[in-house]
C-alpha cells in the first residue's frame, strides 16, 4: 500500500480539525510527518499530535523531500503564494477556503476595503487565479479544495436525490452565520479578502454551485452562473460598547452582513446569506426547491440531540457546538461535528486522490468559480447593479 506523507502549514483551529480527520482515514496509509508555523505554538502542536518534524519556515516544509502532500491551513492572504510554491516543489496541495482574494497591492490607499474599487478587485483576483491555475496545471500535481460542505452528509444526500430524480432545481437558499469571529484578522480586508460574505458565505456558495452542477450532469444540460446581484453592509456599526457583549464582530473595512443572489443560465436562482450578528451558534443551512420536491439540509443546528440544562458549572467540560455563548437552556447539541460538517469525508477523499491520482470531488473548478462569483457580488454591491458574465 502506498504511504501518503502530509505536511501541514498552520496549526490553528482548522489544522486541529484536519488532524482529527487524518487519524480516521481508512484504506490508505497516511501520516502527518511535518508541520510549519511561525510561532512557538508549532512545537506544542507537533508534540500534542505526535508529528515528528516542526518547521518555522514554509520554505523548509516545501523543501522536505519526504512529503507527498502539503495541507494549507493559513489565513487567506497567504494561499496563492503557498499553492504555487508547493506545486513547484512537486507536492500535491490541499488548500483551505477561500481559494483566493484581493488583499491589497503596493500603492493601494488604506484600508483597502474602503478605498480600492471592487471592480478593480474583481479584475485582479481573476488575474491571480488564472496564474495560480496555470501553475497547478504545469505542475502535474493534484489540487484539492478543502470545502467541507460538499462532503457534509446532508449535502451529499441532497446530491444523491437530485441525481436520482433528475428534477430541475428552481431555487436554492444557503446560509452560514454566527455571532462573529474571535480572530482579529477577520476585521481586515487585507487579511481575509472580504467580510462575512466570503469568510462564511463561501461555504453555502460552493455547495450551491456544486449542487447545480450535479443537476446539470444528471439532466445532460450545461448550466452556468449568468449574473449576480448583491448587497452588503455593517449592521452592527451603530452598537454601543455595552451592546457588544455577545457580538464579536468589529469590522475595520469589511462587511458583517451580506446577501448574494445568482441567476443561472437556465433562469433559476440561488441566494446566499451570511451575517456576524446571529446568536445561538453557527447556522449552516442549504434549502433546495425542485420541480418535484424540497430538501432542507440542516447541517447545524440540527435535532440529533436537543438538550435543556440548568448548570453551566456542571457542563464545563462538555462541548455543545461552535459559537454558543452558554450551554444552559435549550441547546442543539452537534454530535460528531467533524462528520456532520464533512471534514472526515473531505480528508478521506483527498487521501484516496493522493494515493490513486484521481481528481477530488471538491476541485479547482469549484474553488475558482466560488471566488469569481463572490467578487462579482462585491462589485455588484459596490455599484448597485447586476454584474453579468
């Protein structure tokens, strides 16, 4: 059996999720043998997960000849350069979302989110993605886009039903929202390439694009995104300090609220919503309305286990779900969250691809189209008009 040796870049929240998934891969001999990050915490991460080698430099990780795959779990502004460097170093690449973005260039007035025209951002993002796509093609290596929603059981079952029925998808509605990111970099366009709509909305957007292509293949049709409209804003901007007890978002030059509507070439529609002011934990939802029925993919919250408890103290060691501010009262407890949200299935697919050379379910085309549509949305919102392709 071929052994696949993986090197991680970054050791934050997403890297922890990936490590959980690597330990559960079956049918492929997989080992995470190296991790790279700039801070001292990389040593603790390596020790905790029994990873043999830790590096402080990404270049050193790429130079490690023992590695087959590099898994990029870093902030989005580092993705493009790391993808290209890893590919040129002969490695397959897994890259976390979002695939790309506009983070500013020399001469840009600061902060970029308030001063660089979104039409120019769209143009430059497409240029960069084309360059990255060429580097991937030239390398002959696999690119695997870490979009867990494509692998979430509720979405994969939706896809199975769409394939079987061959019904026309008339409208989809997707959402990822919560009470705001704790990460300081989430407030700045130069680090994240946008706000709630790209940081969270990229998940339901990718799932919608994926499901529409499932439909197209099942029906023998060619369907693409024809146009985009969008609206974004900062709905928490007027809050007083004492009103921010439970809302973590405090944007510098990004949106904390956004809604994007796509019109497809067959005349059907889909809407994505994301917000940083939603209480009660993370909302990960896709509704699909077809010519023959309706499918509600409630990834989170769901009703696998509903709890009512009265003591926070007794629940101190219990994980309920991401982004809840308390554990008492009525709660929707997320069981096997890594499975429910698709992380285990995602890494399983990627390791099988690395071992066999086949293309992943979540691929470069999906990564590219997600960013293209998202930035067309930012352009549409900035100019108050429809952007057509």
